[in-house]
C-alpha cells in the first residue's frame, strides 16, 4: 500500500496555498534587512520577494525548481511501481497548467463544443 502523504490531501494543498498567500502578505521593513535587500520605494520587502532574491542569488531558478518537482514525481512513481507493479498519480500537480492543457485540447478537437460559461468554471 502506498505511503500516506499529507501534502497530497485537500487539507495539505490548502495549507500550501495559505503558506504562499502569507508570504505575499508579510512585509519585512528595511530596518530589519541588510542593505542589499532594501526596497527604497516601499520601505520593505515581502517574504515572497525576499525568497525570489535569495533563489536568484543562489542560482535556484524556476526551471530548476520545476525539474526538482519532476524528479520527486518520478521517484514517487518508481517506488510505487516497485512495490505494487502499478502507481497512482498523486505527485506534485500544477492545477493551472493542467486546466490550460485541458482547454487547449478541447479547443483543438472539433467535436468538443465549449461555451463561454464552461471556460469561466475553471
């Protein structure tokens, strides 16, 4: 049986989303930051922006982060297959990209008709 992972549950996904939103809300004043991190216009930086600056300084780009997620997914599926000879798609998922891909597929297929109301549901 596969190992339970809280981050794959609805609650885990909501907690991750809350964490992301909080990073955008919390502002660290310039007086608490080293000179290189000061924002002269706003008087401080959000935690999300500080994380971006540190990632850029350390060479951790969005591309590398995506590759790490894919690597985690592959390892997860490999372990599941080794144990059960089958696997469940329960890895990291980019919901927005998945939705865009589904919409592009439906737009490209002539037999599928989509109303404007259907587009707004996602």
